C-alpha cells in the first residue's frame, strides 16, 4: 500500500486505480472549489461542494480528497469563534507530479454556532502569495456578490496562463479592476512562503535539527493546533533544503482518514493536528521524528539521531546557520509588534513588507550558500555519462565535512539532483552560483595566490567574530572574500571594477575584491599577511 508515494492521492481519493485526467499544466489553476459542511445522519459533519469551476472536475477523484484536506478537523464544528486561516496541502498524482492545494477558511457573518466555509484552489504551481490573493477575491464575491460575478472573475483568471516572474495581470468585473502579481522568481521557494510561524514557533536549534533530518530523509511528523501554523512550518522547513527537492511522501495536512500513513516504512513528511496526536502515538511507528510546534519540543526522536544528525555538520557552519535564524526570528518578532501599533498607515505597512522581503532573501541566501560551499567542485567528479565518483568527491572534502557529505550523497534527493542535471532540466540559478564560486577561486589563483594557500584557507561561514563589531555588512572591509566562495547575495554581480581584466590588479592593490553593497553575512578572507605579496 505504501510502496510508492505516488499512490498517495489515489488512496486519499478512495480510488486505488489510476485514471487519466485532463491536464493543462500551463494554466494558472485547475479548479476552484467552495466546500461547506452540513450535519450528517450519523451525527458527524459531512463536507459538500457548493461551488466548482470548471464543472468538468465533478468526476475528478481529486475532488473527493480535496474536501478531506479542507476539513481535516471536520468534527470540531460548528463554532462561534474562529480566526480566518490560510493553509496549503499537496496531492501527488500517479505519475509523480504534484498538485498544490491552497485553502482559506473563515466563518460567515452571523451570530451563534456556525459552520466555516472553505475556499480552495488546485494548481501545478507553488506560489502562496498569488493564490492567497485569488482566494481572498473568491471568498469576498461568494459571500457578498452574485454567483454570476464570481464565475466571471474565476473564468477570467482560469483562461490565463501562469504569469512570468514579477508579472502582474488585471481582471475586470463590472468595471472594477483587480490586480494579481506573481512574485519575482528565485531558486528557493522560501521567499514566497510565510516565515512568521516557523521562526516564532521553533528556536534556531530545533529548526536546524529538522533541516538536517530532511536532508538525511528521515520520517518526520509535525504537530500543531492550528492548520495554518502546521502548513506554514512544514512548507518553510522543506523549502530550506533547496536545491534539493523532497522526493517522498509529503502531506503537510494529514486528514484523519489517512493517519495510517505514519506507519509507512519509507521516508515521509506529514503534519497532524494536536487533536489526532494521541491516536498517532498509539500506532506502530519505527524511527520517527515528531516535533511539537506549539511547545517547540520533540515528542519522539529516532535513537540518538537528534544530537548525532546535527553533529554531522561542522560547528562553524552550524553557528552561522543558527545565527542567521536567530537574527531572522528577532526581526520577525519585532515586526509583529510594530504591526499591532495603532495608526499604521499604508506607507509604513509597505515598508514592513519590504523589510520582510529582504529578510526572506537573506535567509534563503544563507541556506543556498551553505549548499554552494559544500557542493562546489562536484562537477569535477562527474564521468562522461554524468555519474558521480562519490568516493573521490567525498575524499576531496575537508575531513570535518566528509561524514555529512557521505550521508547527503547517499540520499535519494541527491540522486534526483544529479538526474535533473543529466536530463538538462535542472534549475540553472543554483548552477550559476556554483560557477560564480569557482570563478572567484580561479581569479584568486590567477592573481598569484598559490593553490596550496587557497586550500589552506579555512571556510568561515559568515562574518568573522573578531571583525564583526568593526566591519559593517556591505563595507569594503567586510567584503573581503574567501578563496572560491561567493557572497550570499543572489544573483552575484561583480562590480564594474572587478571585470576579468581588473580583478587581479584590484586584489593586488587593496587586498580584497570590492563587491556591491550587501546587507547579509559574507565569507571572510583570513589575513594573508603582507597584502603586497599578492
């Protein structure tokens, strides 16, 4: 039953037989659903679809599973009070392709116990901000305007292709224009996700333990009281492993009917509501990591894995990653307080949004650069058929990194990472970062630093502690680069003075490579003694 994670959606739909479904993977979305609840004959609530566009999806087995994912806590209603919440889930098709589901739930206006309404959209594209905005418009029109106008809006959006990065488009209904924007593209999806929940709920050490557990492809269960918190934390954690992609069972919101998936013998990432925790703990599970998001603690860990996994990464790398996470959490918490201040005008709110955008960029860049450092040079160990000489690649690494590299290269995610490059479908942005890193190493060698000296430079992942107080991030002093290691800003851009012809002379005259202003941590070039010797 669990031999292939591609069967997840079929089991969720109650249909083990694969069906051919109409696909247009370039459309902005597949289907919009409005799901409501009503009391059933047996005293249990029953979900039903009150609105669907397009109607041809009425026979799609996905619709049966979508209602479950919209209300995994189905028996907690009706209720008098409920915060509006937006969350997401993922359904995996028979061919391994994933459909992303986004859902917004809120109580309709009124008094007394009421059933919430769920607005859901299914798509092949992960883009939380864009689809959240679409669901807001769908919900407003469903509750306040006619069905005819709602259908006109949804049909106009449905006919559009998925927009290009940073592209906006306009939809007019009854002369009123609504604008939708796809955020600019980046390698990591972290910039498009909500980070507030994971940074405010989990401390830096626990986030890093989850990060390493994902890279080692363990069985991981997240637990939280709120659906939105559960979904947000899982997706942010999985986004941290870019340029890798989680290849196994992935169900950020696990309905009650699918709780048996936690017994699966292969790696998985699932999320459960706290109301289901006792039932899950009673199931036969082997080597499972369970993290309680609400309490920032681990309920269960595989034997010795919590400490051992994290110790696989050298301490200087761990320190920088933890420091970046701590700084990001402080900034988010400070921003949350500011948002509660009275008299926040639109300009101030836009400024807060811009600050959050920069924070996401810095956090994404830090984790991307971690992988750039440990993977730079991997292409030198690829054969003509693009097969990696794993042992030779591991042996080429510093001794303190070798245990982690050995574990990482044995994961299925790493094999898929290589397979994408063999098939020419890899994300080029990460490879460009590798190129830039290697280019810097070559330029430093070209300016007279011997290979023996380059190899002797120990990587300092982040600002050197002794220089941190005196080196303003972005200043020329802080911009010294370690051999072969680019700054964290993505994409990397050489300053005009750092062209191919002038880079060697620039390093000779200044002892450093000047780069554009940069607000994040950088790799520091340790003192080389007399700078004139370069």
